[in-house]
C-alpha cells in the first residue's frame, strides 16, 4: 500500500507529511528509489550542466527498457533522473555521459555477458560488429552494441585462437588441427586452409606484411621436434596458403609476429638454439636474429618503438629493432600466462592474466611513454583471464573470465563513453524525477 502511495506522490510532498511518520516514510522512499535506480536499465552517468562541472549520479535509460518503449519518441534516447540528484532543472545544452569519469576520461565497465561461454580467446571488430571467438568450443559470436550477442559460427574445433580483417573479409584461425576460415558478410564462412593430419598447425597470430597475410602457428613444449610453419597468402583464397618459413621446434613458445619499419618480426623456437629468438625479415622468407629472449608473448608498435612482452610481464623496446633496452616489469611480480598488447588512442595497453597463486596480479595496464604503467582493471574486477583487446566505434573491449569458475559466463568489458545532448525535459513517470530527451549518442575519442 505504501509503495502505491509513493508512486503517486513526489518525494518532496511526502517529506512534508506528519512528523511522526517522517522517518518511516523517508526510509521507505530511500528503499524504493534505490531499487528503481539500481535495476538492469540504470547506469552510472555523469550529468554536465552547460558551463559547469560534471555530477556523478545514476539514471534510468528508459529507451533500453522494453517495458517502457511507449516512452520513447522516435530515435531519441530517454533518461529518467531524480530531482534530488540534480537540484536544478535540466536544460538544453546539458550533456549526459555514460561510461565517463567526472573529469571526462573513459572508464572500464561491464557491458554484457555471453551465455554458455566461460572464456573468450579472441576479439576483433569487422564492419559494424564486434566478433568474439570462444576458447572452449571454437564458436564465434558477434554484437553491434557489445550487449546482444548472436552465434554466427558453430565450430567443431576446440578454440578460435585469432582473428583479423584483410582484403574486406574477416579471417579466423582455429585449433586443432589448424584451420583458417573467412567471411565477407559475417555469417557465411569459407574454409581457406586446413592443417595436415599429425602436424601441429594450430592458428596463433595473423599479420599483414608487404602484400601478404601471414599466419604463425603455435609452438610450445608439446611440439618439441615438430615442424613449425609460417604460412602466407596474397589473396587469402583456398589453395594459396604456403609455408614461407619452417623451423624445428626446440620446445619453447614461439609464434608472436608483427610488422615494424619495413621488417617482419617473428618469434622462433628453433633447434639448435637453446632459447627462443626474435628474428626479422625483409621478405618473410629469410630471417636474421634480432634478440634472444625467454617466452615472448606478444609484440606491438607504439609511438615509433617496437615493444615485446614476456609471459613473466617483462617489457623490452627498441626504436630500430636491433638495439633493445633492459627489460622492465609492468608490475613487480613474476606472473605466468599469455600476456597481450593492444594500441588504443596512442597508448599501449597490456592484459596480464592472474592465476590461483597470484590473484592480485592480473589486470589491464596502460602506458603513454613506455616507462610508467598504470593499472586500470584489477582483481576487484575479476581480471584473471583477459582475452585479446579490440576497438569498435572508438571504444576498447576485452573479455574477462573469472579464474577457476566454470559456471559463471564470461564478462565483456568496455572502455569508452557515449555523450547524449539534452533536447527536452518534462515531468517524470514517477513524480520526483525528470524525463530527459536527448539526441542520438555519438562516440567520443
């Protein structure tokens, strides 16, 4: 009965009722409004009155709630905000930012889950969709908003290891034995390469270099003594994938690959070398040594430097690919697992997995100068098994698996924010609130 009374009265009206009932009513109101503004369609936002600092608050995104579609006018985005949080009537020229801090910087937030998947290994943007490759069954999913996901490829493979866009098509590499598939529309897939029986041709990384698409194949202790091939194709068509380089595995992890200043850099675990070698080539066929290092996990270019990171999170860099500085750890602890780089808005990002012995060590880190690393996601965000990172519509995404949890769905995290411009204001669905119409959102760099 009390809830019915509250729905038809404003908070300010109820504050003025009988003093003896005041405390009780105020507590009831706090519960009602808290539940309402902590629901599925409520989000942390920054409301910025024109010419004034931003205000952190929660808003209901009514245009996302299917039960409130009658409140949506045309293509406008509509928010509901409480009187008490703004203390002033919203006006045209104000803005609402979703996924932003008060200073206007973007923050990480959970965007969605992918049901029936506990780990995503690869992410890639293609056309207007974000694609996600499973680490458990090879399925491929896609979403145009990182919220609603559909299965676009149901695989019999164990994992979708890598993705890339080349020549107007999306390519994926799967395990085991390896297979490369591609699609031009995101739903119809064509197999363009299949690994030979008995040979460990598990797709690892793609790289475009000098008119070819390269795919390195996985090298690990399980492959010691096996042939490890670097494949390439100019067109990506079936029948055109040939090995441009082959080595006999010495049992060390290899496969990381990257183009930098006219050279193709490739991690080899070649016999008779006693440890992995980062090598480079002008033609993708003949490689010469660049650096001897242990277990390089990934390679990336950032602001005229080539970086590589080891599985123990040590980072090295070079401006010419020949002279390498001493390694520095991103965090002052030894970690183990597949560490990955990504570039976003002229900054270098690194995703570091955690494990059962070092749960506090996993996270997403970034640097603008290659020396100072800032942690953005930590164990409080359950960052234990991050996937690769990908950019869609200027927002950065990663997929996080909760370590040692085989039932909770994988979480999709987004960094970036959307700005909405206030176009109109009216009374709320529930009194005590404003309904705010805004123009279509756009993604801020």
